[in-house]
């Protein structure tokens, strides 16, 4: 049997996702119409032999999270539980702390997936790869190719070209190491806990020697990447399975629009029923668009490509939406134009208003380019990025909001450009 | 009576519109700029108008032949080999102007107002001096050259360029009437009437000022063209409200050529001029704009403070604002944002212009 662990982090993480993460835990933020982690859960549930999915993080028990777990269990017919870390224990510390829970029932292997990635999740392929290349006790990292400069922002993997054994692993190097990067998706066997345990023992010894421990350093805080993979590299136990399928991190809100596009593309293969169609009396659909069945869309609206319309959204006559996510309860009045924008829950955009951002897509001419996790400011200027309206923001009629971030519950009275509106 | 209109050169300040059409023929409120002046002059009894031009345009000549027929007046073009300023053209056209021995009008071609030519001629005959000029009040006199005159008679004492303390709030409105005697003061060479001729006349007590009632604007630049349009439409509201458009979706003063088509669910106005053959599709919002002949504004677009040139096509969900000026036959693709763009003729715009700039 198999299990899967999805690392969802906690409220102190995901600050680059503000102001959207104020309202909903980032893993539940809708990407292509469904919560971000639902894509992970769906991929795990599809793997034959999968018996349980564990979400792990340090969110306090949360109504939205519990509700999501109930509905996901129901939808995917598989036990799903949330295991709450007592503190942020790192990518390795959490699974080590809950190792008995993971190992109960005796899985021969388990997946670990970071929640903030979007991927094709070639989990079956990782299992097959292990069968073919490694021995049955080896561990597999999902890897993908990045370009030479962007690789420095990720965990870099040097592998034997024939055997795919990981020879060297370094997290976010300062100089070029390899263009193969860590996708944050792993296949482990129970023996991984011996290796994490070794790190734990070593940490404890170091803490004893270090007299003035300030209480911040805990032996239980263990990072899989720096603490475990670096040590395992070259030992014949760690392998990389390279995928050419789509993959992206979802760090900033801008990358959520990009991730939505990747998943919506995938829907044409695996969930055509989730894609809106041009129908007589319906709005005009261009490219891939998700519309929640409860949304009310005027027939003269033009939507897409890459648009997700949430629950109970109202879209008026002559509205144009492109490359955007409109969250539940929002209302777009007649003739508005919404481009490269996330419209927050219950926000309202007045008629003829234009709300526009600048896409942060990877360089389209470089097949290995990834999305840049830009800093918010460069040279004291707000970097042009997608426009984000927080929850319950009101935009008056006829104004333009360009490359701006509007914090929740603001009622604007004029146009804004390149600003954060507190 | 006769009149000289100082048309001048290439109208560079009103580019990109004047790259396609000579400035006097650019439509202001659906009528060629020069016609506003020609019609007012004819009304005041002028039978012969001389246009002082420093470049020749066949289009302008042909249009003037047509207007001679229509208005029943004579129109001559006086061509300067080199630009002669604001006074030199009077010397060049000396024979035409002095022929009948009557006072004659001189006016700058960029001025729009309720032309008071009859009153000006009357004022001039009454005081008997050599020249009269129309002055208009301004709020911030420090930006202009002001005219200081005797309140009773209107006799001009002096001119003060950009005064640092308040001396007067009246400026030269660019409309004059002169007795033929002025011509002896002017040589055939580049000369400024304001700087070189008027001060001497004022010193001799030969120059009088008549204050203009109503609006006045120099519309030589796009920004002022739009401001002038607002003033003109407001004056039209007072005098000829029947010429303004009304109906559902029309707000404030809006002038629409009868051959233009406006779609459903639009809101047009206040202060909009829509030219002949223009098509405004459904759901368009326009305020404070001039849309010239043959242009098309596609559905759901939003325009404020723009001049849309002849035969342009503005795409769906386009937003244009902040004195965006499109030259002739410009195509703006769907969903773009133009902020203060100045677009030369025959361009196709495929990218937004978020900050003001010129698109060559």
C-alpha cells in the first residue's frame, strides 16, 4: 500500500501571497476553480494502492480546512486527515514527528508533496521509475529542467546521466551547479526516517554543545533539502526522475494566474467538463475558462483565455475578462474590463472601470524558463505585477486601476497606478 | 470691408492632426476652424478675406474656392516666402487691404470665441484712433502679456509682459481692426505686431481696447482645443440649444452630426463632438472628446479628453484618456489603454501606452 503527505505550511508562511492569504489559507486558494491542494489530492487518489492522504502543517484547526477535508474525502473516496505540527518543523521535521502516523498500516512507500507547486504530478511514473532504475529502497525526487540563471533560485541536482542517481544536491546555490531542479515532490520508503533520525540526533548533540541556545533552534526542525538530501547525495540511495510535464511554484499571487493557466490547459485532457463552452445564449468563451455553475454571466460578456470565475460571481453586460481569477461573490458591472487581475471575494467593480495588471509569465521564448518570484519593489519602485483586489474592495465606475494591490475592505474613489493601497 | 487672417505655417502645435489636414480645415465642433471665422466676418459685412499663409496647400486653396462660392465672398491667399511674423503679412497684403480705404480686420487663426466683429467696427469708428484690439479677461494674468487701458475710453496705456504684480487682468485676444494708416508703420520683413508695432501705437494714443463678452480660447494645442470645445458647446447651449443632441444616454452638451450612428447602452457626454459618418458601437462611454469624421469606436470602450482623428478605429474595451490624440486612420487594437498618447497618422497600435508619449 501507498500513502501521501502534502505539506501545507502555516499562517506565517506564504506572505508573498498577501493580501489573499489573509482570507483563506494559501493551500485552499482556488487555482483553475478548485483549491490549490485539491489538484495534489486528485493526483494522489488516482495512484493504485493509495490508502491515505495526510495534510501536514501548522495551521490552527480551521473551519474552511475541515470543510474542505470532508468534501475532498467524499469526492475522492479516500481517507484524508490533517496533522497539525505544534510548531513549524520544516519539510523534514513534520514528517519525522508524525512518522508513526505515516507508517501505521505498513505502507511500503509514501509520497511527500509541497502544496505550493503546480504540476502534472507524474506519481505513477515516479513509482515505475523506481522499479526500473533504483532498488526498491531508494528515494526519488521529481526534477525538471530550468535555465541556468533561474536554477539558482531552486534546489539544484547533479545526477548520473545513465543511472539518474543523485550525485550532488545543493539548495539555492550562488553559482551555477546544474539546470536540473527539485520540484518539491518526493517518493520515500520508510527507511527515510532513519536518515531524518540521524539529522535529529546530530541536531540534539549540537544543541547540547551550544550553551546559549536561544530557544529558537530546535533539534526537531529539519529541512529535507539542506539537511537530508545533501547528505544522501552520492550514497546510492537518492534518484531523480526528470519530468518534461508542466511545473511551477505558486509563491506569489501572480504565479496563481500562471498556475491556473497550466491546470486549465490540463482540463482539456482530464476534465473537459470543467471548461466552459460557447453556447447559444451564453457568454462568449475564448480559450480555457472555468465558470462555477452558480455564477451569473451576461450573454454579452467575453471571457478568456485563462479565466476562473468563482461561486456566485455576477458578470454584467459587455464585460471583458482575460487572464484573471474572479473569486466568489465578486460583481463585475457592465462594460468593465479586467485583465491580469485577481478580483477578491465579494469585491465590486463599477461600470466601465478598467482593472489591469502586468503578467509575470515566464519568458515564452525559453522552454525551460520558470516564473520569476520578483521582489515587490525594485529600486524603490513597485515592480509592475498583476493587480490584486483584496476581499470586499469597491472600485468606482469609470476609473482605471493599474498594477496595484488593494488591501481588503477598501472603497476606492479614484484611479490608481503602480501603488499598494493600504 | 476686408479682413486678414494670420494662418501662418504648418500648425505644428496641433500635430498629429495637422499632418493630414491644414490647420484651418481641421473641424472644430464639426466645422472647419477657418469657417467659424469666415462666417462671422461675412456676417459683419466683410466681402474680401485675405489668408496669410507661409506654406501653400492645394487642399486649402481648393477648399477656399468652394467657400467663396458658398459664402459669396472673395478669398485670397497671400503667400509669404519666409515667415513674416504677425505684422509682416500686413505689409505683404498692403495693396489688398488699403484698396478701399476702409478699416480692416486682422485676426489670429487659432482663436475661438463669439466673434464681436460688428461691435468692434463700431467701437473703432467711435474712438477714431488707428487701431482697436479685443481683450479678454484671464484668471492668472502673470502667465500672459497684459494690456493696461483707461477704463472710460479703452485707450491703451501700455503692455506688460508676464506681470509680477497685478496691473491688469486683460490680455490681447488676437482680434483687431485697423485704419489703413497703420500700414505705414509696417515694413516688409519679419515683424511682431504685438512687440514692435503696438507699443509705439499705444504711446501715441492710437490704440484702443474693447473687452470681449463671453468665452475665448486659443485652440492651437490639443489640450486647449478640448477646453475650447467645452466652452463653444456651452455657448451653443445658450444660443442654439436645438443644434445640440439629446435623448437617452446623452449627458450635457453633445454635438452629433446627423450622419453619425450611436449604438445602444452608450453614455455620451458631457462635452462631446461626434463628426460625420462616425460609428459609435454599443456600450461606449465618451466624455470631453472630439471624434472626427469617419471614425469608428467599437463596443464597451471608454474615452475621456481625447481627439480621435479621421477614419480611426478604436477597438473594443479600449480606454483612452488624458489628451490622447489619434492622427488620421489610426487603428487601436482591442483592450488597450492609452494615457496621453500622441499617435501619428496611419499607425496601428498593438500595445498599451500607460504613460504619455508620442507614437511615431
